[in-house]
């Protein structure tokens, strides 16, 4: 997992469940877009950004009665993180 830190983050999100997987996906997409646009985010910063978003989301994590609005809200939040 040291060589591929995003793999362990994906497993963690999957084990956590709920809205965490939406946060992981959105943070990953946003970080990769920032890397490709060359706005100062290095390749090795991608997992750090994803992990930060996941940690910050723990207080707002929802694991039951999840609606589409919950998922879309978490997606939007993680893209702006």
C-alpha cells in the first residue's frame, strides 16, 4: 500500500461504506483534474488530498437512509475540498 496509497484509501472507503465512497470518488476525480491542469498539485499529493477529504468527512458520514441528494451533496463538497 506504500507504493499505491490510493488502493488502501479505496479499501477504507469501502469498509466504511455510506457516503464515504462518494467522497473518495469525487476527491479522486478533482485531484486528478487539478494534477492534469498543472495548477501546482503534484502526483504524490493526490492521495494526501483524498485522505484529507475522507478524514474531514468522518464527522458528516452517513451510513443509513442515504438519498441521492446526500450522495450529490457529498460529491459536490469533496470536489471543493
